[in-house]
């Protein structure tokens, strides 16, 4: 064997090793309970928060039965929340409960930062949310004291070219080794889960079930984080099912394994990639009914280097845009030029015709991708501008389901 071939193979092996979460991640276990509560259906914010605050590290507050209504909650470092099967934890519909002090939550403005999240995990290590119960953000319910829901407010923002002040369901900041396990999340007023500046985040067996019409309700968004595993999850939502972002810091070492995506905008990277996204593995993914399939998106106002991304074992059905590499996601100008290279598509099957887009910045900065064992439906549209694509695809995909 020629030495150049050996070097190439070694590099491929090394890439396979590093292009994922560097932790050894196994199925989580629910911690033992520090105390248990039964829901009454009435506002129990103070009861839940007091129990979380007094819970010993390594233990979980057990919501054991019934329905709970609550305003914003903070889960302390080392403490977990266990929402048991059949239990529903409902987020308050009152914007005043989430207001950051400027009386803007539940309104439109130019910033969209006027609301606290429903659940905050900040500066924590070893915190988690566990159990087969449900956390309901009530995004489709009329806001208290208002004439519209959080989702209707988001549509108003789109029409009026403003930003809605609506709470995220779960916000994780500056933390380490955070776990979401088996929980069902639904109807968030805004993003369901955002993990920012966090090293070690696992979402395992999580279900997100929100209508495709609910604007800006991303499923799981790792932001400026590393060592991320999203595994065995089922995500249907009104925006990106998963969106890997790097607007505040680099995001790297991400494993997205054995997931199913329903309605939503797909498996996305971007649009904020200023600090770079690298070492991402997406494998054994089924997408059915998403607007986009595998998408990397950015523009000159928030671009950066996206590289070392591998998609394998992916099946798509009823996906309008199965593959999108778009460096001109908007017409915004700036000096943050997107560069997409080292993107690999392997063992990909697309069962319905769609549009495949590879749109680079220029011939000197093309999007660069490699294809291997890619099978698409005949009748698909192929759009390439400033693109360098290695390998080939076949238009022989058949079948009606993944």
C-alpha cells in the first residue's frame, strides 16, 4: 500500500474519532428523590422552588403525581428535577411572571430579550431534568391579561418586522454535564432547549412535540458549547428540530445519534457560526415531513468556518429541501464570511423528490462536500453555485417510508 494511501486512511480514522462528543455517554439513570410533591393544578411556583433549593446535591425533586402550574424556576447546581410519568408541569401564561424588569415580556420590540426562561440552569454541574412526564410551555394558550397567545405574538413580530418577547422553555448557561432524560417537552412559547457555553450536555430519549405553525420554537439548540450528545430523541416543532450555533463561542464535538424528526425546519447548523462549528457526527437520523433535511446556513453578518461534519445513515421522506448548504441565508452584509468545507454525506437515502442546494460565496470560497452512497428520488432539483462536490449520487431511491 502506498504511503499516501496509508496517511489518507489514518486521517480518516482520526477524523472519525474526534468528530463527536469526546465523553463516553451511556443511557442516564434517574437520581433518587430528595422529596416528592403532588400537584394540585394551582400555582405552586414557591413550593417547587423551595423544594429544589433545599434538595441535596446528587438528588432529584420528584414531581410524583398530578398537574403543577408554575412561573419561572431555577434548578441549582447538582440538583435535578424528576417529572414522573403522567405528571404535567405547566408554565404560567402570565407575562408578568417572566418579565426582566422593563415590562416588555409579552410585547414586541427591537430586542426580544425581555423574558426570563421557564426553567433556568446556570453555572451548574451535574444538573438534569428526568422522567416520563411532560413540561408544557402553553405557547398556544392566551396570555394572561392579553388577547393573544405567545405564538400569535410571534406571528405579529414577523408581520411587523419586530421581535417577540417570549420565554424559552429551558435555558442552560455556563454549565457542565447537564442531562435531559425521557422528558416530553411541548408548546414552548419560544425555543424549547438552549444550551449556551456549556461543556457536556446530553439529551437522551427526549420527546419534543409542538405544532409546525409555532414560530421560533426550535427543538434543541447547542450554542457555543462542546461535548454534546442528542440521542434517541423524537423532535417535531415549528422551527429547527436541532440547530447548532456558534454566535458566542465555538461549538464542537457533537454527536447526534439515532433520532427521529417530524415537522420542523430540519437538522441545522447556523445561522450564527461566527466562532466556528466543527467535529459533528449525525448518524441514524430519520426525517419525515421536515421543511429542510440536512442544512447548514449562514451569511456575511454571522458566518465562520463549518468543517468536520459527517452525516451518515440518514433517511428522508416528504422533505422539501433534503440537503441545503447556504452561505447566503440572508442578504445581510458584513465581514463574517461563511466557509463550509469538510462536509461528508454517507449512506443517505431521500425517498421523495426535493431541491438540493449547494450555494457558496465565490469560486475562491466554494462550499466543499463529499458524497458516498447517496441515493435520491428521481425528479429532484439540483442547484449549485460556487460548489465543489466530490463523489456522486444516484437517482434510484424508492419506497414510501423510512
